[in-house]
C-alpha cells in the first residue's frame, strides 16, 4: 500500500486540509477510504451528541448530516443525485452516462437526494436519544467508505469515460478490504456491547450488513445500466449504505 495513501484519500474524499505535495495521486484513495470514514464518523458523532445535549436529538441529527456534507464538500451527495438521474428514467447506456456527466440535477436526482437525507435525519433523530446511538452513526460512516472501497477490487468493470474509475481500478486487494471490514465489525461490535450489551453488538453488525447489501444492489444495477462503475456511483453507494445502516440500527437499537 502507498505510504501517502491516507493523505491521497483525505484530499479527494474530504475538505480536510492536506499538504498539496503529499497528495499527488489518487491511487491510494480507495484502500484508505475506511480510515477516512473513521475520522469523519468520529467528527459527525461528536457534532450529533453536542447538538442532542444542547438542543434536541433532531437538531443533533441535522447538524451531523450537515457536518458530513461540509466535510465531504457534498461530493457523495452529488454522486447520489447524478446516479439517480442516470439509473432512474428509462434511457440507454450512452444517454445515461451523458446525463450523469452534466452539471445540473434532474427531478429524479433531486427527489432521491431529498428523500435519502430525510431518511438519514429521521433515523438519527430516533437513535441519538438512546445510549450509544451515536455509535451507529460512526459505524455507518465507516461502512459507507468500505462499500466505496469495494469498487476498487480487481476485475470490477469501469464505465466508459470515468477517469476516476480507471485511476482507482484494481487498487484494493480482497485481503485488505476483508481485513478492514472485519476490524470495523469487531471494534464496532465490542463498543456496542460495552455501551448497551451483547445484543446490540449483533444489531450493529446486522445494520452494517444491511448497508453493504443495499450498496451492492445499487452497484449491480449500475453495472447493468452503465457497463461499469463511476465516481458518481461510488458516492451513491456510500450514501445508500449510510441510510440503510442507520435505518436498520434505528429499527432494532
């Protein structure tokens, strides 16, 4: 793995200050994306807890979503909207890719973006009043970056015209991704067990599994419609995984 990978990942996936000379490539973006998720998730969880304690759980939920949007420059939200526009209406592959490359957002993309954010906020508002609810948010953010890393596995097709897709293709090994996933589940499960009990460790693992499955379903849809993955699809997978993880956690926590 590239020694500059964490900085490369932070430079592309966040608005955090990174020395320009240390982030000269995008080859290390996907392998280290889960580490970026660890940092972003921790910040978002802290913001959520502060908002909950000082005002209300709903305020904490909104502030957490706002913090994530600001820290990522809205990159993944933009990807979600563009992917929805490309995959939603009935159109051919070339037209779908053309629509996704346009700078504007269509009605399908707007609706998907608004509904996804509402779902995330609603789930967080239900989680934050409960002991350890912030932990579900932290884990969901990491899970989102895990599914994004999945697109860098060897053999994953890249859609025509996706420069980012070509750059990061094959940069993530199965062993590396599996190790990151296991570490996330073990640490998250232990934390949940310590805060709420062993049964909540199972809830957290199940929620992450649901997030991964939801993102995988989206990825398969993109492969069929677009012929491969793109940077927008990666962002959409991350937001989908976040929403699905929070939904299951909120239902079972």
